[in-house]
């Protein structure tokens, strides 16, 4: 499944989505193929990612 999250860099940082190396809790979803793009119409960014279920074989 492909997801797009639109937020400012401050909001993305506060959510922990950009701090992937310092995860303190086990993720419920695994995000792969991350792409961060600037929204041309605002100060926000769009984080595009594919979501894998960590309990399925392809996520391991």
C-alpha cells in the first residue's frame, strides 16, 4: 500500500517519521521506499512511502 503524509518538517520531526534510526518502540508498520518532496504550494513536505505489514513474510 502506498501512503502520502503531508506536513511541515517540524511536524514530521515531532512525529518521529524522520528519526528512523532512533526508534524507541517497535513499529506497527514498516515503511519502505521513502521519498520526501517539497509541496510547491506551501511550506509543507510530502512523505511518500510504501507500507509493509511487519508480520508478513516479505517484510522480514
